[in-house]
């Protein structure tokens, strides 16, 4: 039985490491009919659930039982304010902790300089206690919640390690043991962990800077004309069909259509296209684009969450909250990481005791193992890179639906291209009219356009447009019938006419067309339709659809990236060959119907290749769905955001090159991060176990490990589209 599923985005607070996100994800997925993905970088849980079995409150309660807090995610601005308030609170606690530990750190520095200065033990205890139990209370709460759920996380390691150092020092004081105390170690460890989290929070904030920039693009106030009076209203008060004014230098407030005026509009913030787009009567304008010259009067056609900008923001948020398949490795390791570290710390402690060392030295070595081994860096390695990459891509006009698509794109070794609208500009124009011997060009154009006016096929639209441009009067056609992908027929003034592919018209009517004319036009790369009257030829019409200026360079770069390019075309063999030759493509398939494209892609996948498909996102939907990774170009008025894995807002094949390159660069960065995270622990834990790291240094190293991983991911912000060769050189 089909179930009506709901989706919720939950904002989570209290997660501190990969073990936390893994525990919460497991807890939510144990609920009936719930599928949840938890992302530590965005601190969100993306939950799909059946509202008949699980209420939203049940989801929130499950989060709280797991030891965290949650609320339904609000808009970006509200969440940003909440995070800033939390950051200020944690910064204040950190500064207080720094003030409390400064005298103890000063003592350590002076001793290193050979100056004999020892703080009274009672003062060390007095300074360390509020750091341990007030500022460090979060670690005890987190550890208790984790252990209560029969798991362990970073809080367990920090609470156990700092408590061991603190209570060992208390025991030394109470029992008068002649050993150094470690109050400064426990307090400094907590302070360093807080410092690491503050730096990590700042870096994660920078990771989402691209998304924040998208939110800031839309103006807050716009000029609306109501009842003949121009007034300024907030964006939230806009209604569909409102008339609004956009002056030179102002941003367009909502999606609309031009009613009056001419101007050029900079749409680079949405499409990645640097050249301004001319706007005149009936052209569409989009929210957040910048009017550069003339005054425009427009009618609102999409407001609020319905604008193209809002759709882009939703898609970016969706991608940033998704989980890449490569993350599964980190999740599996983090699930057993903390118990393994606890076991290693216990082994270290007993090994030192067995070797004859005293209790305190053995315990301090074990504490160093506990505090240096933290799964934070491991958990942040993948999601932070995904957040930065998808945000940077959106700013370049490349919209990635989810992290899995971004990861798969780097594996592509075959790319299938639709011809029309992908390699070519997708706007065919009439170039040749070849009437039969007893007809003239105007008669041929009038009959062909009269039939074509009832069809939405691109060639039919081009034909009707050409006739109107030349002032040709069109006749009404009765008994109209269209066979998709082949041609159409109708009756005009009592005569039956057919229009379509020459082979189709010849088969249906028996008319014979000049083979020499057909071959000549096809060799020029032109598309041809034939027209028959009854069983006699009436003429041929040829169309040209120019290659996009960048298509040849894009094909060259794809081949440099060792990607095999295959073109699928509905044109005949000769025309398809001509277009492929112009573009520099060696492999092509001609006379392929739209419904057969998916079959060809399945055949390529059957050879063990990873296959991508580039199309317009609508006519090529079955083929796009069949591909491992699908790229849809935003063509004309069709916004194909939901049609493919990756949507290209700039109608340019170079955007495909950039998307694949970004995928490769991102996966390289993720692998670097995972290597750093693993290498850090592989090197750090043995050093700590052999007593070569004191707890303070171990704590500092642990804090910096997460910061280094996030900082490395932030380097993706330097990625630029259209520079694949230089980035791989």
C-alpha cells in the first residue's frame, strides 16, 4: 500500500563528533517508517517519515532521548542568528576558562625559563574546579547521554581523560603523596577543546558562505504599482500578478515578465553567465538578478518560495545536507573508534604499571591517549568538503542535487550528449526552401507553415516563425494528425498534405524526393523536412541549428579528461555525421528516437562503464533517469532543476566540464581529509601511549586536527569553473 510520506529538516544542537551523528542517525532510523540522514557539518537531520505512524513530536523526542536537542529548521537567517548567539556564549565561556588557567600556564612558562615560581596547590584547585565542572559540564552531560544509549563519543574521552587528571591531583593533595599535580592539565585540556570547537564553528560558517551569499542577493524592498500608485513594499508582501518597477542599478525582487522597457540584466549570480542578457517585452526576469541600464516595468509571476532563486537555495541546502557514499567508510570506523580508544588507553595504563612506572605516570600516559584520539576530524572530512563544493558550484551556475551525484561524477568515463540544445544552440532557423518543379518557394512555405502551426516541435515552431516574419498568411488545416518524432498530416483546401522526415513522408505518401538535394543538404549538417501533396512531392525545407561557440572546446577538454563522448541524434546519418565532425566527436548514433535513448544508455552501462547523460531535462527524461549521472541544461523558459542530478544554469557544454572537474577536485579533497584524519590518529596514539606527548600537547593536537580538516576543505572555495586543464596539470 502506498503511504503518503512527509519530510522534515531538524536543526540539531549538541553534536560534537562523528560518533554523535552516527548514534543519532541510528536512533532515528530505528523508528517505524523513518529514514534519516544526519550531517554533522550542517548540524541537521534530514528525515523522511510516515506521519500516520510517527508524529513530528516523536522525532524531536527521539533526538532528545539520544542526548541532543532539536527543533524544526527555520529559515537560513533565523538559524544563523541562533548559531551566532550560541557562538558568543561559548566564546564567553572560553575566555573565562582562559582567564582561570592563565596563572597555571604562567607557572609552566616561568619554570621552563628557569624561574622558580610555584602556585599554591589550593589555588590551582580553586582555578581548575570551575573549568572542570562548570565550563566542562557539557562533556559530562554528553558522556552520560552517550553511555545511557550504550554508545560512546568524544565527550566520553574528554570527560574520562580530564576527570582522571583532576581526581588524581585531588588524591595526591588529600593523601599527601609526593607527586606533581595535574590540575593545569585537566583545565587546559578542556580550554583547548573549547578553542578547537570555536575555530571549527568559524570554519564551518565559512563553508556555508556561498549559501549565505545566495540569501543576501534578493532585495528586501521593491517598488510596486497598486491602483495606479507606486509604493515601496517588503518582499514578503508581494503577490502574484503584482506590477513592479526595477530601476537601473537595482536587483529584481521576484520572478516576473517584462511589460514595458528595454534593458540588460546581469544574471551571473544565478547562471554563471558573465555577459548581461538583453530584456524587452515578454522576456522573463528572475529574482536577485541586477538591472544594469533601462527602467523595467514587470508583472510578478513567481514570489516567495516559488522563485527560481528559492528553488536554487532549496537544492543547495538539500545537497549540503545529503551524505556522499564515501562517508560510509568514516561512519563505520567512527562506530567502533571510541571503544577502541578506551581499550588502547586501558592497555597503555596497565602496560606502564607492568613496566614498573608509578601510578600517576601510567595514568597520565593513558589520559594522553584518550584526549589525542578524537573522531571529530574523521566525521568532518567528507561533509565539510561537500558543503563548500556544492555552495561554490551553485555560485557558478552548477546545481548539484545531492552529494552522491557529485561523487559519482568523478567516476564518469562515458558521456552521452543529446545534439539539439546541448551541442547546438537549440534554435533552428529555416535556411533553404526547395519547392517541387511546378511550385514556388512562397507556396511551399505557406503550406508547410500552415501544417506546422499546430505542432510544438522545434522545427515546426521555426517554420511558423519564418512564415510570420515573411508576412505569409497561414491557412486552416483540418484532420490534423501528428506522429511524434516522425511527422504530421492534415487537409488544406480539400488536399491532403504530409510534412516530416523525408523517409516518413515518402513511406506514407509514396512521393519521391530528389536524392541529390537531400544528400547535398545533409552534408552541410542541416535538418530536412519534406512536404508532399497527395502522392506527389511538394518540396523540401532545410534548417540549420548552429553549434554552441564553446562546444568544440568542451569536447576537446572532455577527451583530455579521458572521457569517451557519444552523440545521440534523431537526424539522419549524413546530418549527424556532419554535426559530429564539426564538434570533434568520433562516436555518434543517428536516427535515434527519444524513447530509444534510454536503451542505448543501458547498453553502454552494460559494458561496465559509468555513463553520464547531458540533455534538456524534459524531452530526455527517460535517458537522464537511465544514466549514472544526469546533467540537464536550463533551456529557454524551462527550469530543469528537478529533472537531473546536476542542473546547468548556463546553457553551455563547458559547464559539464566544470561539473566533472569539481567532482574530481572535491573527491581529491575528501581523500586528503580522510588521510589526514587517519594519519593523525595512527601517529598520535602511539606517541601518547609511549609517553612522548603530555596531555596538554595531546589536547592541543586533538583540537587542531578538526580545524585542519575543515580548513583544508575551505580551499575548495578557490576552485574556478572552466579551468579543468590547469587544475589537473
